[in-house]
């Protein structure tokens, strides 16, 4: 196992180093291999001599030298390609300063619309997060070989399709930023409530999503939706300590011990929401963050300003009119106008294959004393749930509805 200081450098510097090496070498696989070689050497040297003052620069310089050595050794590679890459690499300075553009280039490449959502997430976690293939496979509950093949196919598609390694133009940016933010959000949601398995939360994915959101916010400080996503994740993450009980059981928001919430994350998230409100350019992630900020304001259950939450959902629905947003708005409507009015909204939605839809219906039916119908809705939700903790929670709710 790597010493803590080397491990922390790996987490901080792997993504930036790979991004820089991709620019220098023009090949994602070669860049990864070179950076991995450099970290292997770092583990040997730094364990004895300590981490150097500029570890990121050391890694990039060493990785470039390793890549040059590899080019020289490999006789099977197209000679002209190897020579061009070698000359390109030699022209680079020894020390690498800011790699803002390199990271953005790689991030937009990983999240290119030509790639599937699964491939976008896997590549982002691997190349920018530095997660091992086995870690990503465990997080998404697939065999390591399956995940490895998925990564190979994605990198091959980037190469074969000639997907450009560049930052989108100003005109392209709004459209191209959408999948980037969606990937980071999907990473978080996959960690927040695992789709299957024995644990409710995949903490590693939650941590990585927040880290990626912070990186994005540093790289793109003028993009309000980037900042909105970070605020949203901080506020959601603040409740993680209270989301499960002593035996790992799911604890819904209305029953959480709010003393367990991370108030440092709440303070930062709410500060960011206030800053965004002053900019006056609301977007879907910003509004979702504002909704979570209202929940964070309530010191105890029963103190939530549901009228404000409903108003924010009305705004969100106007910005992002989807059935899922309408479903979430209905939950706020139930607190303001009662479960009967909310159920009428829910029953008009077409979300039969969406598990939370049946959970919300079941809850609204149970609140009206319609136990038989609530049980049927819980049964449907249970059939759509593979997570053991969530299943146990829904079973308890179903039993209480009888």
C-alpha cells in the first residue's frame, strides 16, 4: 500500500497529469501508461526520499521521459507517428504549471455526446478521478472484466471516431457542458443510492463526484450552472451522516437527526446559493441547490418552508419541464395542499418504470388511508428495487400501510 502522502498526491495529481500527457502524446492509453509508470517510480523514490516540492511537475516530467523511452523501444508502432509524438514531447518545458485547459479538454472528451452515458461516467472516473478499473466496477456492481472492456471500447471510439481533444468554442459550450454536468451528477446519484447491493451508499462515488464538481468550479468559475451543481452536491452530501441508522437502515429526511448533518458543508452550500441568487441567471442545478438550501434551513422536522420549496419547484419545472421534476414538485405540493391534490398530479404522469414514482404514490395513498392501494404501489416499487437497504425500508413502509 502507498504511504499516505504518496496516495494523496496520486488522488490530486493523477487527473491533471493524464490530461497534460494526452495533450503531449495525443493518445489516451499511452498517456495513462506513462503516468502509471511515473507513479510506480514515485512510490519507490518518494518512500525513501519524501515527496518533492512540486510533485505534479515531477510526475509529468517523469511520465514524458518514460513515454519517450517507450517510443524508442517500440519498433512495431508506426514510425512516423512515434517520431512526431517524440518531437512533440521533447518540445515541452520540464515543469508544468497550470493545467486548466488540459483538464477541460480531457473532461469534454470523456463526456463527448458520441459516447454512451456509461462510457462517459467510466472514463471520467478513470482518467480524471484516477479510480482503478476494479474500483469503478465495484461501484457499479459489474465484473472488473466488463468494466475494463467498457473502458477499452470507449477509448477506441474516441480514437477511431476522431473525437477532438479540445475545449468547445464559446458557441458550443452551453450544449457541450450539459453532458459534463450530467455525468458528475450521475456519479453522485449512483453513490447516493446504489442501484443494487447490500449498502445504501457508495461513499467513494459520492466523494469523487464532489471532488470533480470542485475541480469544475475551479476551472470554470464563471459558469453559474457549474457552481450550482457544486452547491447542490455539497448540500446533499451534508446529510449523508444521517441517511443511515446504526444498523445501516435507510433514514428518510423527515426522520433524520439533523444534529448529525455536516454543517460546514451546509454553510458552504448555502453561501454558494446566495452568491448565485445575486447573479440573477437561474438554471436547473442552481434551483435544485436552492431547494436543498431551504431544507437545510429547517432546524427540525416540521419547520421546512414548504411554500418556498413549492415556488422553487415551479421555477424548476419552467426551466426543466420533465415528469421527474413534476413528481418531485408533487411531494412539496402534498405538504402545502394535501395528499389528495398531489396524488391527482402524480397519477397524470407517465413514469410506470420509474421506481420513485411508485414510492411517492404509495406514500400519498397511505396518507389518505387507502391501505390496499398503497400496498399495491409499494409492491410495484419493491419489484423495481435491487438495493437491499432500500427494499427493507420499503417493506417496513408496506407493512405499516396494512
